[in-house]
């Protein structure tokens, strides 16, 4: 049930280029198709998101860890169709998916990885140590051991994989080796959290932010991030709130460029505007829906523009 399940379509070359200057957008890298899949919804209590939030909590998936199910009364998760169900209704068959990249290992971003039995699973550096051994091996763990114990799980490494700077981000991993799709180290929410940047057209990219930021008001800087209340006993939605705020600042730099669409997993502003699979996000920069979104944001966040 990953809230930020996006499908990236491209054949992967055999070698990783280490010579590309990722800070320069020369426009020479290939394009990739990006699709957004609406794989589920959940409610995020206001006080978990904002330090000045209301204390309202909402009411009451069977195969999730017990510690997560205890929060169902607050987050009210709902999944009508998962990624496999949605893909089957479009041009990308589930069996053609050879790699599933997780932004991080929280339950609403991993879903049931066994639905892609032939796909490799990829996570960011530090993910395994932060989440292992998972539930039900550890009864109180909020992470699923089915993902952690998969023989096809691979964790990227800061030591043995090649990372280069991309704009405000010190570490970006060139997944295809041609600059078309980058995995970005975006720390703060939890260890191993990855963002992604896809080259979707001429002078046009999409930044997929996962749980770097949970609300447009946090990205715009109009409200403070919660540092005293979070899920369960946690004092925040982020394992390191200070680092999370620094990551949000970096995303804000991209957001202000004008040629980068920031797609956050839980950004309700995108619902009903951003195209959903089988329609691609490519060409968003000249689209009427993006112009409508920009006008809405200019109205609601005038002091941030």
C-alpha cells in the first residue's frame, strides 16, 4: 500500500556512469515516463504534522504489524486497489516490473512486495539496520519482515555505490547511468529515506519526495513541523526533525526553480489535478492542470512566492 507508488519506464544499461556532472542540466539525458498510481489513502492527524496543529484524532489491513494496527483508529487507512491491480488496467504489466524502489520502509510505502515475486527490491543506505528484523519476528516492530527477509532485497551503500551532488542535494545515485533517473539521499524522516528525480521532458523534471514532507504548508514554510507529537510514543513524524527540516529546505530550492514538479506522497493538493495512471506526468510543465495548481498555491501561500 505505498502512498507514493510511481512507475518509471526505461531499460537499464549495464554500466553506471561516474563522470556525469549531475549539477548541470544539459538536457542531453534521455527521458523516462512517470506514472502516478493512487494506491491508497490514510488520514494524518493535524498535530502529527504541525507543531501548531489541532489535537483532533480520527477513528478505526490485516497483515500489517500490530504496532501499526494500533494507530488505525487515528489514520483510518483504505486501499481499494494496490499497485498490481492498477497496473493491470494500463500499458505496464505487473510481470514487466523488474525493480521496485522504496522511498523508505514504512508500511504505507512498501505494501505487499510479494505481489511482485520476480522483481528486485531496492532501499536506501541504512534501511535494513533501521527496520530489522521487522514484524512478526519482533512483535513491537512497525516494519514488515516480509520485505526485510526477501532474498531479492538490495540496499544501496554510501561506500561502494557512486553518489554525486545534484543541485542542493549532496548525494544522488544515477540509477540508469545516464542522468535520466536519480535516487537522492533525503535524510530526516527515517534512515535510508530516498527521493527521486526523473527527467520527463525538455527542461522538465519530477521530484518524488516520499515522506520528506507531509503537507504543502510545510514545504511552503507557512507552518512549523511538529517536534513534540507523532505516531505512538514518537515525539515527531520524523526520526530526526532537524535533519528533516534541512531536507525540506533543499526540496524548496527545487520547487522554486519552475522546471521541477515536486510530488509528495501525502500532498492532497495533487489529488484531482495531477494525472493518474495510465496517463503519464510527462509534459506537466505546459499542462493546464499545473497552471491551475500554481494559481491555487499563489492564492493560498502569497507570502511564500
